């Protein structure tokens, strides 16, 4: 997700302690979601029904909490670009609330488990990596996982996200919820249905860039090891 | 003497040119074009360092201090397109898109829309919009003197998307059957203000044209002339942008339409960036540049 820049940053002790705490809480939260998810698949097989109920509360809490990371990047305690962090967090929160939470039909379709697997595995790895990175104790295997798993998880995740968005469209087309219609004094309209379509279309230019960026990072970070 | 030409990406040797000290970089570009047919002169930029500043092509080899076996870096600016072509495409689009949506096509509004009444403001807004872009096209053809002949083709698609999509966005709302006009007094006052801004913007363009002798790339400090609308130069470096923003704010007030306001804001944001760059450039190039001038907003920015 948020990728580190080159120069090691000098963090004050309170900032470092805070980040370790934040990442530990996230790691525990997402590990719990992972557990519930695996538990569901073990007992129910590949059935989608009931999966949302298993993970709903921790998912809403811990994924929403990611907005803190926008603040972290804005204040500079993490070295990520604010714009990129914002885009990444926004896409998650967008999927989570107006799509999955609001439109109950989206919890019963194939896209949901796809995105849940991608999100959960990615986040457990990512937050563990951040914790150990702050303590300068990242084992090579974890680094490899963090910069390799994305290769299949990214495409799986965005497939799930796009399918879920598509499933939510009929609801917003019919209810016109979150939309502003004419006539009004300010001659302003906002059509949430079309907004979802716009977000889906945005994946076309954005995904290759993010995916490509991860590959570059992988080459930079894992590639160096090979030269030893 | 021989000059080695190296690529800015990778430092690879592209060519070795035989030149005399009085050859201009422009002549060198012609030589390179003969060697590499895809690198027409407008696509070439010489630099003394791979990431250095682009060199003025009218300078001679000797003036740059180059000797035998010296090296110059060449950057490929990518496929280029003439500024004029860019502007005409960028401005014709919004003009026709708005005019088309003004007719309330069924594609946007459904079958019954065209026959429904339209408020006076919507008619006036369409005239203003068409006038504004016609003026821009005419200025591009007859008024502006461009310091650089071309720009990268990539920009064309990005810029056109911006202009065309925003034109459709604003037009859709102002011409909508359910559009609500603000009170007439507001619209008329805003229209008056808009007119002044259009005239002001043109006055500045005219002044800038006459500031630069034809065929030259010379830069001089712009100062107010007899035209009172140019007095804004006493307060800002880029009054053309000030008037442009003023015009769009007026259009927004006239139509009381948030989409128009968003368009005005987007333009404002971009013009602030350009104005600050120009302002800094003026201050750097002219030791006697008038202090007290701001970039785009009098007394403020």
C-alpha cells in the first residue's frame, strides 16, 4: 500500500511509539478478521452467505481507522505521499460504506470474498511489516512476502471491488440516494449512480500505475539483495 | 571543431557534429535532423548538463564556451504539436459542445426538453460563452505571439479533456429545463462585470502583443498604456489572468450555478500557478521590475 521513500526518517520517540501502537492495533484487528474469514471458509466451504456477518464489525472499525494514515502522511510521520495515501484509503472506505455496508445485496455476491481475501492478507502483512520496520527488525521472508504477494492480491482485490461496485448500481439507480437533483437554487446536481460509474472507470488509468509502482518498489527493494 | 552530442537519457552518444564557432544551436538542430529524421528541430532541446536548463537556440557555439571535443546533451521532447493547433482544438471544442447542449439534445435531456421554456439568463449565458471562446480563437489566430512554437502532443489530450468535459458539465446545468435563474438584477450586474472583464482581458492581450516586436522572442516589462483597463498592470504582473478569473466569477454569479463556480475555481487554481511562475520570472529577468506588483490578485497574491 503506502510505499516508503529512500531516506530513513528520523522519528521522535513519541511519534515512533504512537506508530508502533497504531500498527499493532491494526495488525491485531486485521488478524482477527483473517481468523474469522478462515473460520467461515473452513466451516461453510466456499459459500458467500454469512461471511459479512462474521467480519462486519471489525472490518468497519479497522478499515475505517485507516483514515488516520492520511493524517500520518500529511504530518510527515510516515514517508508516504499524501495524495497516494488518500486515494488508497478513499477507495477502501468507498467500497466499505456506500457499497458494502449500505447496499446489502453486495454482501452476497462473488466480489465480496475476493476483495476480503485480498484486503485481509495484504493488511496483516503490511501492518506486521510496519511494526518490525519501526523496530528495524524485518525478517527477509516478510519483506519478500510484502513485495511479492501483491502480484496476485492486487488483481484479485480490484476484481472483487469492481464486481461489488457493479452490484450496488441498481440500488442507487432506483433510490437516487446521496444524489442532489434539480431544480434547486444553486443549479447543482450530483448523481451518485454516475459517481460510482466514474469511480469504476477511474480504475482503468489508476490501477496500472499503482501496480507498476509496486513492481518498481519490488525491484528496488528485493532486487538489491540479489546483487550481494 | 567537433561537438559530441549525448542523449539526456542514458548519456549515449547520438552523433558527432562538425561545426564552426559561429554556428547557432538552431543550425546544429538542423544538422541533427538530417542525421535522425524523426528528430525535427522543435523536438530537440540542448542542455549543457543532462538535467540542466534548455539552451536558447539562437546562441552560438562560441557564446556557450564550447570548444573542440566539447559535449552537448540533447533531450528529445517527444512528438510536438504547434501551439496554434492546440489552442484551436482546445477552444473550438467548448464552443461547439456548449452550443450543441444549448439546443437541449434528447441525448442529455430526453425528448420533451427542447420544447420547454428557457430562462433569459440561459440565452445570455450561451451568448457569453460562445463570445468568450470565439474571442479566444480569434486571439490565437491574430493577436498572440508565441515564444515557443510547439508543445508535447500528450498535453493536447489532457487539455482538451479538461476543456471539453467542463464545457459539457457547465452547459448541462445552465441549459437544463429545470434550471433556476437568480434574480434579474444580480444577473445584469454580473453581466456588466463580465463585459468589463472580457474587454480587460483583450486589452492586456493587445498590450502584450505590441510589447514584443514581430518575429522576436524579446521580453520587456509590461506597463499601463492609455487604455484604462491596462492600469491593472500597476497592481499585478498578469492582469490578463485576473480579468479571466473575474470573467468566470461573473459568469457564475450571473447564472448562480455551482458547476460554473467549480469551473471558475479550477481555472483560477491553474492561473494562480502560471501567474506566480510568470511573476517570479519577471522579477528574475528585470532588475528594475516594479515592486508592489503582485502576481494575480491585487494586494494579495
